[in-house]
């Protein structure tokens, strides 16, 4: 296994771990099992979008 393959695998593992962490945090904050899709349908985000 050469160095480029090692870097690729580490990068893939890092991206996967970050995705799992983000999904876990999102579910905890929303308090439901919809995950990231609940962010786009929640009423609170409508107010946030209005400020921008």
C-alpha cells in the first residue's frame, strides 16, 4: 500500500466520521429521528432565513 492510498483512506474515514457526528448532533438538537431533513421543514428556520 503506497502513501497515496493511505492518504485517500484516511480522508475517506475522516469524511465518514464527520458525517456521522453531524447527523448525531442534528438529531439530538431536533429531538426526532428525521435527522437532517427535519432542519428544512422546521418552523424555526423560516425566521432565520428571513433575517438574511
